[in-house]
C-alpha cells in the first residue's frame, strides 16, 4: 500500500530527484533499471498471465514446492510449499523471502516473519513469528528490494512494485529525498554483501546459509 500517493504529474520529478540523491553511478544504474521507462502501470491481463508463468518457472528452478490456491486460504508459505495462485510480483517477493530466510526459518510458516498482506490465517503466522522489530523490518526491506530486482531481471513492471512498496516515499521533497535514497543504498548494499545480487543489481540464486 502506497503511504503517500504520487500523481502521474509528480512521478517524473520524484524519480529524477531520487536518482540525483543517490551517491554513486553504479547505484544510480540499478535504480534506472528498476525505473525503466517510468511507466508505473501494472501488467496488462495478457502480460500478467505470462509474468505469472515466468514467476512459477523461477520458483520451480529453486526446487520450491507449490500448492494450489491463494494465500488467503491460509498462508503464503506453510514451511514446505508456496501458494501459487497470486500475482507474479507477490510470488517473486516470496522467492526473495525464501532466499533471505535462515535455513531454520525456511521450514517455518511465512518464514517466521509473521503475517504478510496476503496471509489468510494471521493467527497461525503470528504464532510462528521468530523475527521482530528492526530485524524483521530489515529483512522485509531486503525481500522487497530483491523481489523488485527479480521483476526487473524478468522484464516485469518493477516500477509499480517500487511505488507500491514505498521506496519513493519522501523522494519528491528536497528535505526528505536524501533519506529515501540512503535507505535504498543501505538495503542494496546489504543484498550485495550477502551475495544475493551482483554489483550491477542482478539477482543471484544465493540462499542464506548462516543461522539467525
């Protein structure tokens, strides 16, 4: 959910200000790949079907099990399988969570992070939560950006997710644009250090191996 809606009129200015606030050319290049043509629209119905199939292909290439039905039935991830009947960008976000979770939490409902926006059985997900506070927020931010970078890699409408997940929050205002840019830089650096993305921001197939 977008905290502060950005009008079409203000989007190009916000994108430009955000890019100008980034402190290195390699990071700006990653951002430009996400922003693409600056079109914030989600995929058309035809492309959405194609994008969903590509997301399923990526999931199966990680040997992640799938089961029918939407996350609203219970959980996005039940500790052994992923609900497949949801939007492509949601599936890619879950792939990112799978990569970033510790080995033990890959066996836990919703990766031990508590309920997400797609979760149906919130009580079950909350009971399984193992990460809280800033640690949970940090991992959620990393999963958000990694999922967006998977969208970028696959040619999906990544900018729509970038906006929906509030990466441009405050970017249109001179007094807060640097804060938004710094958050992006910090999260991207964490993904790079962990080997989850290359220096060019391309997602890798790395799975986290170290415990919490």
